[in-house]
C-alpha cells in the first residue's frame, strides 16, 4: 500500500518535470553553396561591396518560441559582419582583403530566450583580381661595356602579383618598341637586341621602361588587367676604341708687325675620343712651319720663333698631329688638323671714301621720283678704301637714314670696293612726301679692336613726275535744292586735289550719267549748277544721281558720286476725283471722300477735310484727316431726319473742302450729294442692298454676276454628266417624252379691247396731285406756314404678296409729293420696277460704261 503511494507520487513528479522541460534551439545545416543556415563552408569574394547582404542565419526552436541571432568575433580581430537579430540577415560592414586575411573566424549563436546555442564558423575569403604587379628590389641599374655583343643578357627584373590564378601571373614587355633592348616575356631578362650596338661617345646612359602586366581577372563583376612599370638605367662603360678629337676647329692665327719671337700665336686643343677613361695626348708639328713656328707637345700652344720681318710668306699652312698614348707609353691612335697663320700689318688706316677727284665726304644726285625697283643710282661715283692689310682692311658698309628705301652693295669690303646704291622701295621715293632724301654712308672695321670708321653724306634731289591721280575730298556729294529753283541755280561745289606740281596738278571737272542732263559743272571751280533751261519738278523726279570726274592733263582721273534731292514746294492743290460726287449713306455707316495732292513730300501732300456749307448745318460731321462723313450722334433714324428736313428730302448736298498743309496752303471744294437710307430698308431686298453697296464699284457687280453664271453652268454640267453616266451604266435608253399642251382658244377681240381700255383708265387715274394741309406745306403763304413742319407719317407697311417669289421692297422718301387719289391699300410693288431700283441700275450702268472706256481689257 505504501509502495503504491510512492509510485504514484514519483509518477506525478515525473509528469511535472516533463511538462516544465524546454529544449534548446538549433541551426539548419544546408550544406556547401547555401546562402542560409549555419554558414558551414561559406566563402565570400574579397571584392564584395561593403553593405551587401551576404548570408542569412536560419534555425528553429523545438517549442516554436521566438529565436534571435547573434554573431561575434575575437577581440583582436575585426568585426567584419553584422547580423539582424530577428531575421538573421548578415551584412558585410568592412572591406575584405584576401591577401591580408584569407579566412575569417566568427561565432554565431541562436537563442530562444532561455537557451543559447553557439557555433564557431570559418568564412573563406576567395581571391579577386584586385592587386597590381609590383617590382621588387628597385631601383634597377646596370653597367654595361660599350663593346658588349648583340644578344647578350644585361639585367633581370622581377615583379610579384599577390593575386592567385591568372591574376597572379606576370608577363613583361618594353614600353618603347624602338629601343635597342629587348626583354624576355616570362623571365624578365633584359638583352641587347640582335644587330644593336652601344656607343659610349654617342649615348652614355639608356633608360629602359619595362611594363609588368598580370593575366587579368574579375573585379566587381568586370574583367580587369593591372600593370606596373619600372625604369632600368643602363650605364654604358667606355672602352678605348675612338681616336683623339680636336676641339674648336678650324684654327686661324695672326702675326702682326710688332709680334715678338717666342710669342704664342694660337693654341690647339685635342682630347681622347674615349672620354670615360681618356689616355694622355701629345702634340707635334707634322709639316708646313719652315722652322718659323713650334708647338708645345703637352699644351698644344703654337709660338713664333722668328721676327715677323724675317718671314717669307704672308700665309702659313701648318699641320698639327696629336698622338694618344696608352698607360704603358705606346702610341694607340693619331689625328691631324690644319692650322692657318696669317702675317698682317698694324691697323693704322681708317676706311676712306673717294670721288672722281679724290677723297670726298659729300655726294649729290638729282633723280626722278619713283624710279624702278632695283635701279642703280648711276650718277654716284663712290669708291671706299682701307690701306691696311689683311683683317685690318676688312670693314662693313651700311646706309644710315630712312630704312628700306635704298640698299648698299657690297656690305662687306676687303681693302677696296666700288660702292653701289640700289633702289629697294620705289613707293617711298615720293616728291610729294619729301623733295630731298639724305643718307649717310658708314664704313666700320669688323675685326679690329680700334673699329675705325668713316662717313660720307649722300644727298638726293627728287624731281616731280605726274604720279598722282586727282582725289576728291569725298566719295560722294549730297545736295538739296527747291524744285522751283530757276535755271542756272548753284547746286553744290565739288573739290578734287592733285598733289603734283605745275601743269600736272591742274584739275578739270566734268559730269556724266543718266541724271546729269539737267546740270552743268564749271570745269575749273567744280561748281555744279542747273541748266539755264532746266525746269525741276519734285513730283516727276525727286532725286538725281550722276557722277563727277576730276582729270589732270595726262588723263589721270578719279570719280565721285553726286546725289541731288529736290525739295518739294507746295505747288499742287488737292484734287477731288469729281467736282460733284454722289454717295449713298446707310444710317450708322459713314461715307468717305478722298482728295489727292500730287506734291511729293509731307506736309505739302497731307490733306485736311472740312464741310464748308450744308443746309441745315448740324446734320453731318467729318473726320478732318480721313474724310469720313457721318450723321451726328443725335440722328439715329429717318424720323429724326424728317424732323429737321425742310423739303422732306433724304438727298443732301454738301460743299466739302480739301486743304493741304503746305505753306502757302491750297484748297479745293467739291459738291457732295448724299442719298440716305437705313438698314431696315436694305434688308427687305438683298438685290437693292447689293446694288447700293456696289454703286461706287460697278466691276464688283459684274464679278458677282459672272461668278453666279459660272456656278449655274458648273452645276448644270455636273447634273448632265451624272445623268449620262447613270444611263450608260444601266444600258437603258430613256424615251423622249413630248408634252403637247393645247393652246387655249383666243377670246373675242372686242372683249380684250374693252379690258385694255379699262386697265389704262385705271392706271391713268391712279395718281394725282394732292392738296397738302396748310401746316405741312412749306411753300404755303398762310400764316400757319411759319410754324415748323411736323414729322411726316410713316409709310404704310408693304402688303404681303400672295406669290412665293422674291420679297418686294420700297424706299420711303421724305419729299414724295404724289399720293393715291383714293384711300386704297398700297399697290403691290413690282419686283424690279421701283424708282429707286431703276435709278440705281441706271447709275450703275453709267459708271460701268465709263470704266469700260478707260479699261477695254475687261471686255
């Protein structure tokens, strides 16, 4: 019984422990190449960018509790990665370098809050081609004898690339392909190319640039190749293989009258051609001295052994031999050089100029200006002489004065020469610029310390020639004269100057050109004036343009252009097209008059308009500048016109004036008759409106009529063509229908005659003179006639025609004096029979006929 209780108690405790047990989380192991798990055998390229997501830690907890991830590193190592505790994302936070650290140790851990499981992992860093080759043991310097055989090895360079694979392999080549050296591609051994030689005397040092290049590889996803360069300094060692060389050749020496025996004349210098290790040099005279000269065997100084007075020749040609001695004292090589020694006297005579009669320091000559280029001044007989000998008698000649005009020949003289002066710049020898040219001839010794010199004046008197063309003081002349200037009026004076002297400087003037007919010019003074019979008119020709010529006695001339403008004078009054003009005015629309002033310029041709007379005076306004005439603003209807019209008439006669703005001013008047109607009346008959609008332009009516006829013809042609093609397609021939209408039998003749009689009687008695009321008759002599007339009654509205034809219209007039005899409805107006329409058509016909006379091309 007791045993059973303990068993039950133990079983309960076991169940309680199992219920409270918590198992540790663990990582997943996904194997090689996986990017999530426990980083087992994980590798990473060294060129991975910082900040990249490189791996994801992945694990689980048996109880399903939330887990977190951690990563840590040894305190002495870098913290290369960071991890997101929640998602396990591992990020690269520092750059990788395989050459410095090829593997990274880290401790990753996973925790469920109670249990922590840690694992040590090793991340391998794989190589990328991020290293360039690097030369070691620099600098490279090689010492090579100049007689080294071609193809011999000279030096070896070595470069190392810390990358692996192809990125770590290194090949070599030379940067300069034209170098006498070559390098082995793989070993880096530098050799002298086949057929090449070294020469210490020509080049003591060679600088060879060697390039080391790796085999290339991937870096940051791209193929890259790195290279490095180094310089190999090749010093050439001298070898005894060159003969002695003289310095400062050629050699010249001079012996003067006061030179003492034993004096040094000159010194020759030679050195071993092998300058790296030069041998000793000895000098000697081979031949040519005749015992008059000797040389120091070690210094090369040549000295005279006799007095100059004892020397038999003026020039000695010596040959100096130099011998190169080896270190043991035996001759190795020899060389010879010529030396020239001249015997000269003392420099005690300066150069001297001579004329035909002896020494002379002034020479004069007269010549025409502008001689030919290269001409010799033959009138000058000049000789120059230096009585010294040799170098003392050598001197230079030059001209001192205006440069570039003449040159002297010869420029260098030895002892004596004939002096020649040649023209170099003919244009500068100008009489008008300078009548006298003065120069100095200067002779200066060249190689003497005294530099003796002498001068002579050369004076050239220039003679004038006709070498200039007369020139106007302006290329063109502008003049203005009034158009009413009388004949013989002065216009403008032109001036031309010929700088030549005498008869060559006299100028004669003439004019020519299309505009010169009305003008004359004084041949000596250049004054241009109008022809005595000339009548100028600015309206006909406002500007004249011609040429004026200035000519000297030999026919040399120049030309200028003359522009003459006629100043307009107010000599034309404004002109209306007609003295009596007729205009039709629609209420609210102005009419325009126009006068033309034929004057050429403003303000003479500007016209102002005014109304000089009107009855009554307060009906119209006029625009003074445009000539537009309109009714005053207070008159807006025909009724208002009726109220102020004495004769109940809508045709007005105005006297208008056109006045120009010239001084004095001219004016012209014209009678203007204005027929006034309103837009309402025009709208009743489009034909009448059109005729009124084209009243002043009959060609417009002709054009509209021609356009209408052309449209009708075109429509007819289209309909006929369409009908023809429709019948042709249907292959049917329509029968010709003939409609025969029976002619009604005529009425008896008597009945028709009676009808005509009654009709004519009605027409004759239809209208009669109406007795006007006293208060409306302006010509009545009753006392009531002094009262102002009342406005006339509005005309009765037009009756509606029963036909569907064109609308009929009438024009109300104020002055109508015919009224029906009996009170009857107004008669039906005829289509084209109204008086206004007839009047318009008649007026249009008259204008059309008048224009056809002036312009027959329309017909």
